[in-house]
């Protein structure tokens, strides 16, 4: 860990994840890693190029994962919400 970063902000720097789609059932490794890093006390940021497919939005806890993800193609996401 970069001690200079953590001491200047007063907390550990966030760990970022950039993925093509999130949440996605096929990404169980990523989801497990995110949970483990978060449980270790590190803040996380999730960035996805695309929102999840319709089927992916219906699995348990998908709404929570969607709410905390920054989607990099907002025009697509806005069309899905409409």
C-alpha cells in the first residue's frame, strides 16, 4: 500500500474495478474479490462499460450492485431505465 496516499487522505485509497458489464453472473470471481476487499476495510469503486442484461438485473442483490456501479455509457443505461 502506498503510505503517502493513505496518510494524506486519512484513509486507505479506493480500489477500482473496470469491467465490461456489471453485475454479471459469469463474473463470480470479480464479485467475490470485491466483497473480500471491501470486507478488509478498503473502499471500492466499480466502473462498467455497459449495464447488465435484463436477465442479470433479476438475480438476488443485483439492485445493490447496480446502484453502486458507475456506468461509462450512460446513454445506453438511460434508454434501459425509460
